[in-house]
């Protein structure tokens, strides 16, 4: 599980649905949640969790995508297995792992030092801990 420290900057709520925005080293992240505990408020620092299998990678992307979270990253390692590839991404010296199929990694010709876009749906981001 990838873990990153972030600051809550905005919370919008309608009925039981919450859209929470975070600042992650100058990058904006958005999370969709059905329930928030009382500790969650604007200005609170949290540890966010992201499963490596939920991080998509885009290379040479153009056009609009529905991913709420899209951040530029640099590949720092690529480890190809028989079926899957572990791609380590650096964003402001924070390392995140993405696990994608080997077929996708080869099709995209992913290499160390490639500039890519890390993409994550708002429903795939979670708060692990309130600081």
C-alpha cells in the first residue's frame, strides 16, 4: 500500500457523499467518500492510502480523461515479471508504486526516466490515518 502525507484543503458534502480535496506537495488530490469521521476537517494532516494496482499510468497523454487525480511523475524503476510490472514513480521525491500488466508496460515501452502521468480515480483514494 502506498502511503502519502497530505493536508485537507476542502470538503464538499451533499447528503452522505463527500468530496475531499488534499494538497500533496503542491499537487491537488481528490477523494470521494460516503462517510467521514469527526476528526476529518479542513486543515487536518492525514496519511492517504493508495493500492499499487489502482494507479494507472499514462504516457504521451492528450485530451481529457475522467480521472480526478492526474499528476506528472517520473519513472525511477521498472521491474517486469511474467505477468505484471512494478513501476516506481517519483513525484517531488515521493515514491509511489504502480502495478500494471506486463503487456501494458511493454506496449507503452516504459523506461526509467520517462515522464508519465500518474492517474487515480477519486474513489480509489482513502484516508488511513489522521495526524
